[in-house]
C-alpha cells in the first residue's frame, strides 16, 4: 500500500541576485530578432539591467510529494518546477540551482537556470521571471494536481499547466492546455526546458534511432552520437561522442532529426542516476540538448547563472515541433491539450526505450543479451 500525495504551501527564502527597474516603454525592439523570431514584446516592458547585488528574498512555494519524489513549484517565477528530488536515491533528478541568479537571456530580460521551465508562446517565454496564478485540485484515489495559469497579452492566448502526482508512480505528469479565445488564428510554441547536471559525467540519452541532429532552423546537421564533421565551427572529424558534455567545447544545440520513440533523457554516470521525458512522439517530437560548452565562455556563463552549483545542460522537449523556433497554429476558439511526463531513473545508464511504466536497457555480452529493467510504476501481475 502506497501513501498519499501531499500538497502544501510554504514561504521559502532563497539567495537572490536582484535586477534593475523595468522600462515600460522599451525602444528599438520592433525589428529585434530573438531566438530566431520576433523580439517585439508589446505590451510588456523590459528589464535590461542587473544590480550585481545579492539579498535574501522570500518566495511562495508549492510542494508536492509522494513516497518516491518531492517537487517544489515557484508560482512567482513563472510557475517553474524549481526542484525535483528522488527520495529513493536521495538525489535531485533535475539540476537544482540553490540561488536565484538571473541573466539577461529571457524575452523580457531576466532568466534563471535550473529546474524545469515551460516556454510559450515563444522560447524563454515573456513571463518566465514573473508571477502566475495557481490552484490545487484533489482528484480520485489520492491524486493531486497543481494548476498554474495565465492570460498572455502578446497574442491573447490563455494557458494552464497541470502538475499531477499519483500515489503509486515515480513521475511528474504535466498537462498543458492552450486556448485561443480570439476570432482570428494565433501561433505559439511549447518547449519544456528541464535542466540536468553537467560536467564530465553527463551524457545525453537519445533514442537509438536518432542518427542525426540539427541546429536551430535546420541550418546545419551532424551525425549523432559520433560526430564526424564540423559542427558549430568545431572540428569533430576524428569521430567525437557529442552526447558527452566533456566533448562539447562551445555553446551548442542539437535537435533530433527524427525519432519513432517516446522518450529522451540524460544520465549522470557519477551519481548513477538520470532524468527521462516520456510523451507521445506524434504530439511531442522535439528532443534537444543545449550546452554552454566546457570552454572558457561556458564557464563564464556558469558563473553568471549560479554561485556554487556548476554547469548544467538544457534537455528541451518540444510539443508539435521538432525544431526551434518552429511554431504551430491555433484556429479561432481552438484549444490544444497535451501531456508530458518527467521521471527519475537510476543504475541503467544509456537506456534503449522507456515509457511511464518501465525503462529498458539491452546489452550484448559474450553472445548473450542482458536485459536491465527500471520500474517507474508498479508492474501488473
């Protein structure tokens, strides 16, 4: 018998690097290009300065917990998952940044690393550093859901994001609902952006049918996981495994060219644990990794975004698109609903398949095929 799902609110205090004041009338943004799309942010203002000062600041946190995992949501910072902890293995299965240290990366300026960010209607969304509304819903059989929601004035869309925990599952089920209440079509994108721990022990876990990866806009292509040409101006002709953080020296994106699998993930070999994203690949085909790179430039950005927690990797998962900044359309009064799952796993390393029940690894040793299984939910008899 499993315990119940607990949900509670709590004021927490985090070291916070502060920003300058918002400019309500930002200039020269009409023709700005941001993440490959328009940088026009009307009717929002923009914050374009950082103070360089740190203070202790209180935040309203919403905690969710079952027997297996514990997560912390921060409605005041875009409704992000700020921390996700594997109680069984006693490790954070997403990158936990212990400070709030914004850099001017977001569409409106401030953006922070760590946790799981939810990007819409553009990448590093306008409200990523702003408060959203939330409510708590009790379901049947002990299921609990926390809903985050907002109305977005740039395109006049409404969004709700539901974070659901089940008593008997070691996963976070995330339901997205995007509604166009206008009489004309609107476009948007949705990429969930979980961060995972970087460093020499990190390795991305793409499905076995991913043999090529693209840059933004599919401007460049590389073989994967062993790169054999030039990618992001780096010579990989000797044959380099770019699934490893330690082999990527410069800021680099790679997005799976295609895959018929429903999972993507990352594994930290020193911690013997990882993160998996599971979703229907017909609806959520986007599988991406971004790294600042291990070089001097990347290390400088590590210092810009955290005090002590070191490098991270962005393991992005796109809905309705396999590349950035591709958008999808909502017809007048149309609503789109989709589901993404994030879950911890351990010991198996580079898995070949996963769903919301199991993660599987197959290894051939001495003419025999060895099977490794990690159970995410109880197996049925």
